[in-house]
């Protein structure tokens, strides 16, 4: 496969606190990260959950950021992306 054909995607480590400017309420946010394999060009954003709606929306914004779609998405073993664990 040519360079730039793989996008590695996952949520990273601990959550971060996001403060609501109007109420002062602190909510926990997940950090979604997408990295192009050949260049390590990276996109990251905060989402409220790791659920399927946030997972899909994060991908849409990722593809818009990169200006296209890779041939292959390589998720880590998170529940939103994997229905059955497989070594390959």
C-alpha cells in the first residue's frame, strides 16, 4: 500500500475537564486521535463520549481536516470500532 493509505484511530488515555462558560459546570470529555501512518500527521478533538454517534462524527471531521479519506482505517480495540477482537 502507498504512503498515506492508513489512518490509525483511537481515544487516548484519561478524560479532560471542559468548563461550561455559562454555568461553570465541568464535564468530562474524551480525546479522539487520528494519525496518518506514513507522516504522523495528527488530528485530535474532544468529544463527550466514545459512543457510536461521537465516533462517526469524529471521523467525518477528521476526513474534512485531512481533505480526503484513506484506503484503510486502523482502530485500536475500542468498543465503538470493534465488534469482535481479531489479531488480524
